[in-house]
């Protein structure tokens, strides 16, 4: 066995040397790929439709027609409106790519595209209250340069977007600070309890903000807002960034206070949770019988309690639901991925000023491993925050979480989980976190790094993994001084993702997809790899784990996300030839 093991190690070492030798040539190819992408974005995506020659970019194009993607809305009178989408919120990772490309190549044109777009927004499109016209329910129509929002809530919303504030600050620090304050001002409904909403109203007068009184509420108080982590994470990031860039202690204090609300709402025994720290105020009694579909309305109070409270009294609450349903955008367990990623980024940037933010984040991630994760199968069990295993549970009624008859099952840990836990390992060096990283790598076809991260033993350099999130994860391990083997493995994943996704000069899910989203994270992963190869990871802006979206009524699809309505669209299959 020792001889076999030694031979395998020698073969792996030889393969690693070959990969490292080829990395330089491939890196040059990756850089050229991203440069081609950026040139195509500028040539085909820059405004030529408004008649004013603005620096604004479309969100993406149809690669067959070259036309920008549109949002299609069926009006109440049956007519159809079509708007060419420019959503600044869905271009923040693109801007990170453009800045990184300038830093790596020395060509200022790429960065200038992003800067000019931001400058135009601040000068021409920023609301009088300081909010920007962007996010989940607002965008700019490139034909008219007018904000559009009537396809849904027509309000300000940022969820898991984590904008590129550093670039915004460099372009216009006063306008950026004005936005960051207006963001908090519009979304906090009751400062005394930190009751807040994912929806912010435009036009509000600036209140007392950081001078407001705070009275620590008990977890799961009834509030008029919905304190979703997907909105809270962006507020935490915004306030902490304002302090980092301007030294505004009040903004940081309230950001850490908000982060602590989610920690205080964790289950007192398991430490699991929480995706919310309040409950929706019950304005009506939930109906029975044929009206069970209305249990998705927050007017009826806590929707998890309404749907599952009979089976799980006392624990069935929205903030304590920890599961993922394939095909659904609902994933409460994502507090251990996107939410954790942004809190770790804040903690690293602020150091000791961030208090217990990193400690609390890592503790929550470890609790999730303890109760949900099976390292042998790389599966995550669906749970309530008290640790109740819900594998095989059948929904007794229709509601927020799905229709009656839905069966909860364990689901695989994804490349996003690996990315989050790899960052957690780099920042904490916790052995429990490392054991999870090791198991996730095996489950994601990346090989077995072994017990000691500094001496990986069997990385899979022939992997078929092509996920950019795995590239980011492996770069986290490389930054943890775990060795160049992780860089070689990241190079293999990068080669796979280029083969899978780079078509027609743009990045798509694959060759069959029709619409190219300019905010793709594949090019950011390629640039991050090149910066790591040069030993200068700071040249490429950090991927924060976020991304933009649009959510609303789309043509005859109902209320959907742009992911389903636009970016998932494939070209029609070619009809088979007719027989003679």
C-alpha cells in the first residue's frame, strides 16, 4: 500500500508540475478572452438607442440578433410594453471585471466605461432623496432614459447585490455617501426596534439616522417589515462601507447592531439561524380550506407558522426554516453562503473595528455543519433551527414554501457553499471548517486535499468542474498559503469554464443559451486567477458573492425573475430534416 501511495503521489506531483508549466500560457489566453468580452460589451452594449449617446450599457444582448434584452410587460388594458434594460444594479460585477482588466493590462478604457456610467447616474438619474434607480424593481429604459418600475412594486430594493461601492466612491464620494445614507433611511421603518423592509420608498426626507434611539427588541417581535437577511446583508455592507470610506462611526455601529439581531434570533440550543429576526404582523387570521394559497401573504403573519405550525408548534417560523427546494428561489440555508460571505468581507476589511462579526459568522457556519451536513455524501439535510431533521417531510398544505404534497429532501452542498467555507477557513483556520472544505471538494469533483491543507494529496487535476465559484474557492485556499496546487486546480476549472461558457464573444450558461448577461461572474473568476498567479490578488476587485436581478410581471409568465424570463432562454431546437 505504501508503494502504491508513493507512486500515486509521484504521479500527482508530475501532473502538478505540468499544470504549473502550462499556467502562464493559459493565463495569457484567459486575459485575452476577457479583453475580447469587454470590447464586445462596449461595442454592442453601449447606448445607441436613446439618441443621446449616453455611456449607459444594456444588461445583455441576444447573441443571434445583437439586440439588447428587453423586459416585456402586459398592461392592464392588454397592450404590451417593451423596455430595453439598463439596470445599474445588475452591472456591478461587470464593473469589477472592467476595473480588474484595466489593472492587469494597463488599458484605462475598460475602467472608463464603468466610471462614465456611474458619473451619468449620479449627475442625471439619482433620485432627489439620494437613492439610485436600480435594483430588483427599478431600471432605466435605454430608449427613453426614464426609470421603469410599474412592472412590480415600483420601489427601491437591493437583495444580495453588494454593489461596487469603492468604485462609486472614487467617481463621486459625496453622491455615494448620499446614497448609502438614503439606503438606510428608506429601508429602516422603526429605528427603535430595527424593524426594516426589503422595499424602500423613494422621496423620503432624511431622518435622524445614526442618532436615532435604539431599544433592544426580543427576537421575533411582530413588525410591519420583513427583516429578511437578503435585505439585511446589503444594509450591513452599505453602513460598514460608509464607515470604512468616510469614518462614520454611527454607520458602523448600526451595521453591527443589525448583524447582531440575526445572531440574537438564533436557536438558543443549536445556534442555528436566523434568516429573519422578526415576524410579520398578523393583520388577518389565516384562512383554511380553498384559500390556503393565500398563506403566502404576509398579512396573515408568520408564513411558516401558518403552513407548518400544526406539525411543529413553537419552532415553525420563517426565521428558523433551513432548507432548499430545487427550482425555487427560496433557500433559507443561504445565510451560510451569501450572507456569511459578505459579513466575512466586512470583518476582514475592518479588522478589530468589526467586533465579534467574524467570530459569530464562523460559529453559525459551524452549527450548520454540525446539524445539517453529511460529509460522506456531501448532502445538506433540511432542518428547523432546533435541529429537527425534515428529510422526507411532506407539506400538509399549500403556502409560502410550496404546494401541498411537496417532499423535503437532502440536497448537495454546492460550489457556493465551498466558496463560503473556503473563505471561512482562510480567515479562521478552524479545523472543523477545513474538514467540511475537504468533504465538499471531494463531492464537487475537485479531489481530496487530505488532512493538511498545506500538503494536498490527491487533487483532481482532470476535473470536469467548470463553476466559477469553485475558482473563487480555490483562490481562497491559495491565499491561505495552502500551496500552488490549488492554483493549478483553479486553472483546470477555469479552462473548463471557458470551454463551457465562452461563445460568440460573450459568457453564457452554455452554447445553447440565447441571451448573454454582461454581469456574468466567469470573467471575474478568470481575472482573479490571473491576479493570484502574479501574486497580486488586490489588482482585481473582490467578488462579494452577490449579483443583480429584476423581479416582476413579465409578459405571460407571471411574476418571475429575469433569470427565468431572460437568462434561462435557449434557442429553439433545430427541426429534424423531413424524410423524402
